C-alpha cells in the first residue's frame, strides 16, 4: 500500500546536471517525509516555476535512462485511479512488467567510441558498466541521460533471481577471402574439418552462428571451433538472445480461410469503423464453432496491413496452445505472448519486444491490456463474459473497461466476442451502446450437439457408481468402441472436498480460515485453497479419537481412479490445477490429447473453453450443480455459460457430437436452457429475475470490505461506514449489510462487508474518495478497507 498522502503529486527540485535530460514517465529516487527516507516515485510533470514557498528537496537519483511509462500510460493511470478507487501509484505499478517491479540490476552499454573523455573514463575501457543510481553522481547521471538521447549508450535490465537477459556465445569469421585461401594452403592434407570450416566462412563471411548451429549446419565439433579460434580465424562474442515461449508449440504457416457470409459481415463491419478511426465497441455473439477466431485473425491481418498494431485478450483458462498456435501460425514473429504460463524471463523478453516495436500483435491474459503497443488499430477480447478479466487486488480494474479507454485514446474499435455474452454486454448491445454482430450457424454446417440431461436423484439409489450415470457409462463405452475421444468435466479439483468423522461429525478445517481442508492424494495431504495451509491426512478424528473417518465429495483424482477401473484399456489424461502446476504441463497434456495419445480428457473448468478437436464426439458434465449452490446472484448465468461452452467442445468437425449433463437440479432453467443452447430465452428469463431483485445490469453496485486480525475492529468499522454512507445516499439506493463475508476468516483476517446498489448517486463517490484517503490511517492499525466497483460476486 502506498505511503500516506502519496496519491497527490509532490514537487522536487531537479539538479542542474539533470535539467533537460529527465523525462516524464521516468522513475526516480526521492527523499520523503520528516526522516527523508528514500522512496521510489514517478515523474509526472516537469516545469520551470513553482508556487511552493518552502525549501524544495532534490531528486536523489534517476532509476533509468528512458521513460518506463508514456503519456498514454500516465493518463490511463489517472483515469483508473478515479474509476477503481485506487491510488495512482498502484495503477502505474500495475502497468509495468514484473521485471520492472522486481529487484534488478541495470547496465549502461557503450554503443560508440565517439563520446566525451568523462564518459570514456566512466566506462574505463569496458563496453558496459553497472548503473547504480546510489553510487553515480547526479552530474554523471545527467551526462549518461544526454548520451542515451544521442544514441551513444543504451540501458539494459538484468533482473536478479527472476529475469536475466539470456546470453549465448556466437562465432563469426575474422578472415578475408584472400587470407582464407592462404590458410587453406597451410593446412595438412588430412585436416578435413578445418578445410570444411574455411570453405563455409568463404561463402558466409558475415554470418554469426552458435556452436550448436555450426554442429548442425556443417557437422563441426566444439574442438574444431576452439582450434579455429586459436588460429585467429573466428571471433567469439557474447550475444543476447530473446527467450522464445513459442518453442514447444506446433506452429506452421496458415493462410486465411474462406469466410461464411456472417463472418464476412462481421469482418467488414469492424474494419469499416477501424478505417474511420472510430472507437466503436462491437459485441460479436456467435454460437460455439461459428468461427469467431477466424474473424479475429482476418481483422488483425487488415489492421497490420494498415500499419497498426493489434491486442487480443483471451481468458487465462482459455489460453490453450491451440489459440496461441492459430495466431502465431498466421502472424509468425510479429506475435508476442503475455500470460501466467510464461517464465519471468520470457515475460521480460516479450515485454521488451513489444516496447521496442519488434512485435505488432500481442496475445495475452488480463494484464496484457497494458502492453505498450503504439498505434493500436484493434483491441479484441475473446470470451468477454469471463470473470478472470476482473482484477481482485488494487487496482480492481476490469480489462474490458481499460480496453474501451485505450480504444478512445487510439481511435480504434473494440471487438468483444462470446457465445454466451455477459448480461451487461448483451443489454448494452440491445440498447445500441454496443454494435451487435450475430453468427448463429456453425462453420461446418453441423447442428449443435444433442444434449441429454440425467437426473442423478433417480440414478444414485440404483447405481453402484455415484459419479457416473448409466447413460454416461454407455456413451463412454460406445465412443471408445468407435475410437473417438471424450471430454469429461468436473467442477472441482483435488481428491475429495472434505473429511468428516462419522462418529462425532467433526470436519477438519483450516486453522487460519473458516473453510474445510481438501484432500489431495498426489501429495498425501490436506490443503487449504485459500491460504495454502497444508497438513498430513489424519488417521484418527482429532476431536473424539474415533477411526470412522470418511471423505465426502468428488475430485478429479478420485474420478480418474474410478474411470480406470471401469475402462481398464482407456488412456486417460487428467487436467486440473494439480497436474498443470509445472511449466509447460498444460501444453504437453493438450498436445498428447490432440495427437490422439489419449481417449479421455478429464478435467476442471479449464477444459471447458478454447479446445477444438475433431475426434471429440462425447462431452460429459459430471456435476452441473456446483455453481448453483453458491450464494451468488450470477450463479445461474455462470452455470448456463459453462454448460454451453463445454457442450460446444463436441462435434466440431464432420462427426456428430453428444453431450450428457448429470445434475440434481434437472428442471432449473439455467440447465434446461443450456440443453437447448437457447441464449436469448435465458437472457430474457435472467434479466426478469435481476430486475425483480434490483441487481446488475439494472443497478450499479459497490462493495466495501473491512478486514482485520481482530473481528471486533472489522465489524465496528463496517457499522461506522454504514452509519456514514446513508447520509450520502438518496432513498432510491439499496444497502445490503453489514454482514460477515461468506468465508468470514481468511489467513487469520476477519472480513465484513456491505453492498450499495444504486442508479444515480453523485454524493456516493465523494464519500468513497474520503474513505480511500482515510483508510491509510486505519491501515497502520492493521485495518484494511477495500472498495470494489461492480464486484463479480458478493461472497
């Protein structure tokens, strides 16, 4: 959390050596407060005169030689701070790559010998020097800033323990053609490999290769290269190489596909607005398999041809290798990737490629919305209904809102795509706030898969298998016999949901949180999915010492074991949080399934989206009710979206698809309408319910949360806020609470909240700004206040 009062700018004196060299968007070190402790700050404005009457403190050091934030970023940070009730410095930091927020070392690299004597002395006959702002005088900092502007030096960042620039050894010829012939004549008759090397150097005089490349191209070993280096034939030099997060992808070269009439209309509508430089927001509502991705790719291609850049957001859960491969196969090295599956080093290198203009297409998850692309021509948000586009921590932005702001700044369209749009977006499209585009037919002309609902209330009493209905077992058997593939989705990870003693009813809970621990058989432990607490599986009840311990609920591990018993020859792949922890595991699992090295893909929600396999003809949903049991006004919407999305994985090619949904609520409208794939009917039904309950999109909402290690402090603060906020609200506003949150204690902190539902309340924002400012004093006592505009759930 920022220090008290840091959300307003402070004026500092710039040392004369830095005058005209310091730039807006640079980070600096400045003395702050009575103790003059050194803190990091951002330069937001530079001016000649000041009205401040006292003595100004001086900028102590410059953290880099070039701005890390441009004018757009600074304006965006100001807007985000207002919009999300955040501190401006938090917004600025959110825009920087983790490499820039981590502890890192900087080097100044000399690019030319034509520099002043003082700079030559600074480099001391070396090509680079460590840039330590604590040890370099402001006089020298000013000279280095000036040299950088004149392209005499450049800055390189080496991130400690996280993202170092990757170095490789390169070999390059030092010989002219005449010397090569002379050296050849001196060689012994049997020096075939050295002769082979000289011949190669004569035909490739300027090429620089690694040792591995020399081995691959002309079959030369390290010993030959060392011998050539000793003879003075080769120059060995260290070179920086970008890490390539695409190296394990199956990337070829694809060409644009022929579009259906609906696809063509969508592409033309978006490009017409792009040509006019209008910041129009489009909602592309297309059924699963209607070809939304091809629309995105063809729009991006036209935008690139016009000399602009493209930004495409995909939810983290849908950042499958398939999606990345499709974009990369179309646009090659122009693509940069930004998502959590990358190592710190890969993210660091990709951000640098974007910042330098070496990548014109960015594909990434939520935080990629801040990618420093210049001249944006289109912003695309796929699966726009996904909740992962909302940030949980300060600044609590929604990527969709940031996209619309950036689109206005760059005068370019935003394209939101989904088979099941959020009710907010769909309502805006109906009102004409968004341009509404439809694609209601699959590109393969196949009908949507047949969906069967199985009532598990009737199934369980007469079945030996609590996880599988007879219909699903029959479907799996028939699909395996046809040598086709199956996707099975379970709405839970782990082996079992909780442990309970059948003698006394004791449930093993987390000592830090009000939540039961989950059994994980892969690590033979009980884990808390909130704070990470882990302990051994108990053999006896901690309460009554009884031994009648049972595990209730179903997890992916348990289902996998059961499946293997039922279908012993079936090849099963499990995909959940536990099996995809290791880097690249996600890609490896899906590649194996795509190459038909497995018959069944069993997983959690992460397999519901973005997968397109022609041999998948059966999709089974083992427990459709999980989300419906949550105290969340969006529970029905999330259930409908998830079931529609996962159903769309079946029958995407020429073979017909089938979907079997197991549920204990077979008559619930979300499940019945997902069976029909009838979004419009669901929209009307859900909107009616939201209207009656005064919920979004009919009302705006604000969530205020107080948390503290002492429950009484959190509760007292929440009731104080409740008493105050009523003075700022009209009779039309509705307040829910104060109440403890659904999980009232997490990591030994207690959480209390209230929700404000409103339509127009100007004074509300005055009060919320007051809370934000005053919360800094409370935080010193361990009491935190959080303000969340449009929370995705109230639990």
